[in-house]
C-alpha cells in the first residue's frame, strides 16, 4: 500500500489495519479485529509493505 500526503502518513497504520481486517474477515470471521489483523495476516503467510510519501 502506498500513502501520499501528510494526513495519510499519520493515519497509515489505522487505514492499513482497517483494510486488512476487512479482507481477512471474509475467511477468518469475527476473530479478526483492528488489534490482531496484522498478526493474523502474517500467520496466513502474507507479507505486506507500507510506503509513506510526503506530498
């Protein structure tokens, strides 16, 4: 995921966790939440990369 702009940089973690939570809930159900989403993503063997760019 790539985020641009000052506000996106500040909110990148929450945005990322929200997207990952939505995707994982399709297969893993209600056990996925904003707190454990990244850990569960890693458990699934999926890697992620976050890039922040200043505007």
